[in-house]
C-alpha cells in the first residue's frame, strides 16, 4: 500500500467521451471525473487519493454523502463513472480557501492532517493476527508508490523488470545469523518493528514452515556472508483474499511466492534480485517483462489474466516495476520501485483488501 499524501496538483483537463456534463481532470497519470467547467488545464486543485478516509464534514461539503466506499461510506475508491475510470477526488475544500494552491503544488505541501484525512487501514483477520514480540532487527519492507501518481520514477528507455503483483498478504521474514533464528511478521506489524511469535495457526508461519522460507534465508545468509537476510513474499490462496490463484489458504496448498530480498553485508543493507539469489530455493513471483521502460507497455502488462496458476483463473492485480539495476530515486526519496494496478482489479465487486 502506498503512502498517503493529500497535495495540490496542477491539472490537465480532458473531455469525457460519454458525458456532456463531465470532464476528466488528470493528476500524474490518474484521471478523476469532475463536473464540466469546474477546472481548467493549468489550474491547481487538491487531489485526494484512493484509500483515503474522509471526515463527515468534508464528505458533506463535497456532496459525496452515501457515495463513498466502506461500511461508513467514507473511503475513496476507484469507480467507473459513465464508463470512465475515476481514481481519487479533485476538489478545492473551503478549509483551504486562503491557500495559494499553485504555490502549494510547487512546494509539495501535504494537507492530509489539516483536512482531517487519514489512510485506510484494512482489518486484520484472526489468521493473520497473533501474539507479537519486539523485533528491532527486523528488516523492513517499503511502501510502493503507484507509477500513475509518480510517473517520473523511471525514465523512458531505462532497463526495467516487471513482475506480477499478487493479491495476497505480505509476509516479512528476517533471518539473523548471530541469533540463528528467523523473525516472521506482516507488513502492518513489521512497520512497528514487531514480529509474530510462532503459532501453527498463523497464516504467515504456516507459509514459512510449509515452503521452507526460514531455511532458504539461512542458506542465503551463509552464502552471502550476511549479518541479516530479509525475504519478502506474498502468501495467497482461498481464504486469504478474494483472488486465490488456484491455491487454498486454509489447507496445505497455501500459496507463497517471494518477491524481494534484502541483506545486511558489512553493515550496509542492500536490495537484491530475488530471482537471482533465490532461484531453485523458493517459489517466486512471475517475471512478465524485461526491457526498456515504456509507460504504455507497463499499463498494458498491468491488466489481463493472472499467470501464477498457469491457467489464467482470474484477473491480474497489476505489476511491480523495478530497474534492472537497483538504484535510488529522488522521486520516492528511496528505492526506485513502483506499481501499476489493473483498472479491472480496482473496480471488481466483492473484493477483499486485508493487509
């Protein structure tokens, strides 16, 4: 899940092909449906991204009472309006009437706190919960930003790798060589430097034991001469999320696929290519494309059918984009990594979003 920032953005406005009273306001590569004439190209407005939770007063002000997602109808979600995908909300809240939005856009001001907007946090099912312990040495995962919000993370023609993004639950494992043990966590607990105590009923520990993840991490740690190794994988199957990939999260056929690896070597944490260092050791997320970066091609690969099962059982969630050679990005102020999500996935009915 990406970070929450509510910022002012300079808009590009397009015609809506199926509605005379509506237009499309573009932010990055996102487009949000707006009333015709409300905004002009080159003007600045506030952009509220998907997965934002809005306070009641702002919902009423924007005329969205009863129209948002979630049990309390307060969460921003992608929708189709007259056939066009609308991602996020473009607006000019009264609370910011005294703000120069063009200047705020240039400065990257975040208005989330001022507007009372928070990030939606999915509920934790019992199988993904459990007793925790402090784990300050846990190697952390990072939030992946959407390429449509930050299209300048990569440059056209840059060598990149696209892997399939799976709809499961992220499992974080850190093997500590000095202690000779593995710490297992979820993305939510891991962000708090907490590890889940081993429990045969816990989803992540079942995946770790069932697929030999801790043993693979220990072997890699020894091979690299590392102090710590982090293996990041997706746990999936029926009962985990609504997309199963032919696996069953309630039985021994619980699915697991590693998507990233980090290692602390000589005191420095480095990100490694999972396909290179874990080939033959663990199941890996499918690699869909290696070649020059082209945003149109990325968005094309983000849609379609899943390839994990080998049978195209259901739609694909999207793709993760990485440079062929790991590098820093000034756009993310960290790793150069991004995701692109399928419109069909965003607008599917009855989907689950457990973290």
